[in-house]
């Protein structure tokens, strides 16, 4: 896409787009960002939104809200660290922050990270104390990117384990499941900012840089995930002028395959399940599309799926953050691999403000109630009690004392009677048909995304937008188109 005109002209055009819809309360349109489902807490679901964090501890039976506070205002890229702490991380105001009490209070990461603008971070799924963060400092020579390491859960960061070459951008970082020493970085590299991967198998002592441009041209890349079972297989999101692609780097070949394309569209979510299946969401023909692959080579569309912004999986159940601009619910679940979905949370049905922030969030809550986001009574409601803990010997997540009971009812799905039925939204009286394509998608059959009317960016990826470029004005011009693709992320938790 060619961008012409002054910075002011582009900024004015962006402002006119934002002004096309009425704002709520603090100016944000309420919507989900990232869905999180900690594996060691079967009833817990967290939905990070653009107005705070909404949490359920009983499988979606009830929900409480923690508003954005000064430390986590405009937070993004929410993720959970591994058990047992499940520390909650986010990036807000260009700083890495973390919470140990589910968004009641937040702390700033310190050490060497304090003096940098944080662009991305990744919590090691194998080690609760290990965290990597991408920082950038701006100087006369342009942006200087580094990757710093923490060994105390993000409280402090030490020296850089990777320093990008002058002019290079680091657009994502990921640690492989199973080996903390296997790290991948996504880069825009060299004078042409070609897509590249930097890889280490020894925790950063040595690095190998792989030029991806022979396969991807000069598209920017973000890391979606490192394969759960094969750390030499990396899933990437390519951002091209004609639409996003799913690219798969295989170090054994070495080669890059492109099994999925969203023509003139965007990928909005990606997840690899514990069983190995891949699901990706995006836009096609102006409508949402969800596709699935069991072999990583061919993808088939799923009819009737809601518009998905983020995906997570726990014990065979898929959790999705959904686009409330298109459907009346913000979260949905599937117990059959994504073939059918059950609507869950609606923002208007949040039960209460979290008790720990009841005072701090009152003014925000009342302002949102005045705008019709939820009933005013919610702001004064008592939070629902947490479910009792399972007695010793009971399976986690079932009814206490009942070893035969299953997961909470909120995760159930409609019965599958052959062809999966579309999701019916009872209050809207409509059927969401996400299948803009009817044939299985493989390397030769591309998803036609048509015209994208509501661009979204992916969850499930290390897709923090890299600021700057070669000079201040050039950097702003490079960044403004990307601002329409604000990133979201799912994390392995």
C-alpha cells in the first residue's frame, strides 16, 4: 500500500475514522483483547479488555471487573506466567507491568528495563521466574533494540542477551515450550528491513539469523507461536500489502511454507491446541472466518463461528474473545475443537466490581453505566463469592465432593448432529455465518478476505508494533498504517 500526503493528512484521516462511532465513557469502544485460561485453575477465565480485566472463577457463571488504573491504563499484550503463581503481565505506557492479584494492584518492572520503551515481552512457559522483554531506546542514530532477561519474574531485568544491528527492528520474542534456552526473535533486518528470524538454542550465548525474504518478500513478520512439540517449527504472521498470511518456518528444511492467506484481510487470532490442531481467525469477504487444520498444511473453514479476536485452549476446551462490534457477547467457548460455540460473557451482565478496586473504579463504573454499558446497580453490587476449593482427591474444576461431576456448565456446547449448526444469537435474531469460503483451504486455495471493514490484529502472536524507522518523520509514516492493526496476544498458560 502506498501512503502519500503529509503526516497531518494521514493523522486527520485516522481521526475521522475514529470519529465515525460514538465513544463510551473514557473514549474507548468497549471490546475484548485477550482471553486467558490458566491450566492449573480450571474454573478461571480472564478477559483482558480495553477498559480493564474481567474475571470469572466459576467457568463463566459470574464475572467481576477490575478497571484500568494509572499504572495499567491503555494496557495491551496481556499474558500469564506459568503455575503456580500465574503472574499477570501486560505492557502499558511503554512499560512492562505485572500483577499477582488479578489486576487489583500492579508493579513496574525495573532494572535495565526501566530506561527503555518496552515493545514486547514473553513469560517463559517452563520457568515462572524467567521472562524476556524487547526494549528500544531512541537516539540520534535511530531506534536501538535489545532483548533483556529477568530471573525474578519480571521484577528486575539484567543485561541484554541480544542487541539488534543498527537500523534493525525486533518485532517479537518467544520461548519454546519445553526448553527455556530455545528463543526466537522476529526481525525487520538490513537496509530493506527484510523479514528475518534470530534463533538461539543456548539461551542467548550464540545466535543465528535466517533471512526469510526468499519466501516472504519484504513483508513484516510477527511470531505467532513456536510449535509445542517441535521447537524448530515456528508459526509466523506475515503482514503484506495484499493481506496477512500464516507462514511456517521449518528449520529442518530449511524453508518457509505459506499454507494460509487472508487476501485483503487480516489474521486476528491463532492457537495450537495441546493435541496439535491449529486454528486461525481473520476476515474474509468482510465477514469473520475461523479455520482449522489437523496437519498444519491444509485448512478448512468452520461455519457459524463468531468473530474471534483471541483464542486460548485448556484441557480440550477452546476459549475465544469475540468482537462486540459484531455480536452481543464478548466471550465464547467450544468443546468440540471449534466446530460449535456457546456464547458467554456479555459486558452488560458483569456482576460486580472486584472488591479490591471497588473504590478506585467507582467513577469509571458510574460513567460507563451512564453511557449504557451496564446497569448502574452493578457498581454497588457485592462481588460473587469464589467457588469452594476441591477437597483432596477430587478432580480439579468439578463440583466439590462429587468425583463424577464434570466441568462447569458454562463450557458446554450444542450437540453436534452431523453438520455443525451456526451459533444463534437470541437477542439479535440473527445467524452469524463466518464461512465466506466453502472449500477446504490449502496452499493452492486461498481464503478470500474481500474488503476489511473492521480491521483487527492477532492475539496469539508476538506482534507488538515496532515504532520508529530511519529518522523521526519516516518512522511516523511507517507506523501510521500499522496503527490500524493494534496487536493482541494469546499466551501459553
